[in-house]
C-alpha cells in the first residue's frame, strides 16, 4: 500500500490542497516536499482464503485416519503438528510490524527512510531513477548516484511498484528543476 502526502504540482489529477488543506495560491507550496509512504500490505484473510485453510486442515485430518487405524499413530501427530505450525506462523506474521519505507522529495534533496535502517539523504541533481525489469514478474525501482544505489518500494507488490514508478520519475524530474 502506498500513500502520497503531497503530490507534485502541475499534475492534472491532484492539487496540493487536496492533502494539506492549503490554498493553491500559497507560494510556500513550491518548497514543500512530496512524501511517498509505502507499507507492506497486511490485509486479513478473506472468506475464500479461510475456506482454503479449512479444506487443507480437513484433508490433513482425513488423510491421517487410515494410518492411525493401522497403528501408525505418529502420522496424525505430525499432521496436527504441521497444521499447528502453520497457524502459529500466520499468527506471528500478523503480529509482526509490517515493513515500511518513505521517500521525501524536497527541493534539491531526497530523503529515503526504511524501518530499522538509518535514513539516507541524496541530492536530486545527481540522482538517477532506473526501473529495472529483469523478468515479467519482477520490478526493481533503483535510485542511484555516484556513491550508492537504493532500491525503493521493496515492500510493495508488483502492481504497486508499477503504479509508483511514473510518480517517482515525474516528482524527481520536477524537483531537479526547483
């Protein structure tokens, strides 16, 4: 999931006052940064996915009945153990903090923040934005300058990366002009 806290001016689909509640006549809007917040999607399981897990549990239980009747009592123990580990892993994943990133595109500088890592500040004049697509199912959004390369949007899905790539490119080209 991604969210724009301020969109670049000159875009027909957004005005700066949409998010900040400011007037479009305000000259200070030019110096305000655009912030792109990105977070891993942690939606809960929908009805179909819950039914699939219930069917998986029913199949595991059903497959263990015959071996248990023949005296192989370890088969149901291991099946129930595998099912318990799956439920535990899903619960632990739900309780963990979702991965998040932010990209702040200000006048002449870009600040990249990722949860658990120190923030990185780059200058917009030397920065290049390169979307790399090594395969149809992978897209890497790379910000690079002479010293370092940073992958942006690693916590997003492929569709979300495809959606934010032109937004980042347009915002970066606009910020070079300021």
